[in-house]
């Protein structure tokens, strides 16, 4: 009898240990018996085991632990086609968790996380593809209240002269409001994915677009267009600058010509007054002693005529020019 007690105790302890299982914190457990999930009190709702110590029927029951925490699905970026028939590469992530553990277990073939994320990604990509296909690139990359404000030269000019010169060309490029819908796209995809993921027993907590890239060939064409637009704006600025410069140059030349003309007029007036005063002085001097004045003028003429020894003057000696040389008595006076 004693020999039978020990095996019975051992078998009892073994069965007891086999009937016990522990669900860890952050997980939930479900029990499968004969390939069927145990339900709560003959209902269609799966019996979920909270964290802690629980019991099962040894041998017949199998326990499956499922992660109840929020998980992140961050896979490779996918290529999408916009309404402009241009490709964009969008990188996203999804936050999700298990809502209905029984449905999740059946939909994923035994609670396989990889299968769950594969099915969830398909739903997310389909929803996102439909949203992107109805939008243009500028709507995808811009937020709800994004406003495109091209930089103006006054943002760069620091001196008063530069700002004054550029004041005439401000407002050439109008401020254009871009109707960005990126936030709306994320909200719509989140709502649609939440609804479709219920079939998997999954609750989608959040959906975000991390990064939007363009393929190399598309990026190059966009860069060329951006350069062309900037060059067009630059040409417009330069054209208006040249026009303004011509106006300023013409105005300055007119002012210079006006000042010079006024100066010449004043100079002529002053010169005329001076000549009049000189003539008046000469007239007064001549009236005081006409003979001496004539003699002095003749001496000045002789001095200017015979200034150099090489000067040769062919003239009649009896000419009036030599009257003071020919009449000594006049010279003596």
C-alpha cells in the first residue's frame, strides 16, 4: 500500500502542475480544447485569461499567450500613384493592439503576429492608395494650414538704401495658399483602417505618415521646374530693377543737365557783367588821356608781336602800327 502512495502522489502533483498556467503582465491567455476556443458560459465570446495564475484541464487544454500591449508596425516604404499620375514613396507606421482576442486568434491562424501585421498592412496600404490617388502632390506634402510664402528680396536686404530700391518691386509674387490635406489623409486612413481591422480583432490606435519622398526621376523634374520658376521670378526682379535703374539714371541725367545749364547761364551772366565792367574801366581810362592810352596799347602790341627773336613781320614801315617808332617826338611825350 505504501508503495502505491508514492506514485499516486507523484502523479497527482504532476497533474496539478500540468493544470496550472501563468499569464504574464501585458499578455492575455486563451485556452484551446480539441481545436476549439473555450467560450464564456456557453456564449460566443472567447474566455480571456487575465494576468495571474489559472487552471486548465491537463493534456486536453492548450494555452496560447497573446500580447495585449500596443504594438508598432513600421515596415518598408511603399510607392503610390497620385492624381497627377506621379509616383511618391511614402513611409508610414501604425500603432495597433488586440481588441478581440478570440477573433484575432482565428483570423491570424493561431495568433501569429507576422500574419496579423501582413493582413493589417494590406488594409492600410489599400486605404492609403485610394486617398493618395485622389490627391495632388502639393496637397499630400502640405499640412492643413500650410501657406507657401516665397521669399522676397526685402527679407534679405538689410540697409535702408537696399530696402528703398526694392520697395518698388515688392508684391511681384503673390502669396499663395496651398490647400494641404496631409492631416486629413491620415485621419481618413485611420478611420477606414479602424473599421476594416475589426474583422481581425485588431484596434488601430494611430496612423502616421513619417516621410514622403519622390523617385529620383520625379525629383529631378520637380527640381528643374522649381529652378525654372525661381529663374522666372529672378528675371522679373531683374527686369523691374533695370527699369527702375533706367528711370533713376534718366532722372539724374536730367538733373545734371539742368544744373549744368543753370551754371553756364550764371557764368555767362557773370562773364558778361565782368566784360561790361572791364569795358567801362577801359573807357574811363581812355577818356582821361586818349594819347597815352593809345601809346600804351601800341607798346602792348609791340611786346606781343616781337616776343621772340625768330618772329618776322613783313609790313609797310609807314603803317599806322609803327607811328610811335617813326615819330620820336610822340614817343618822347
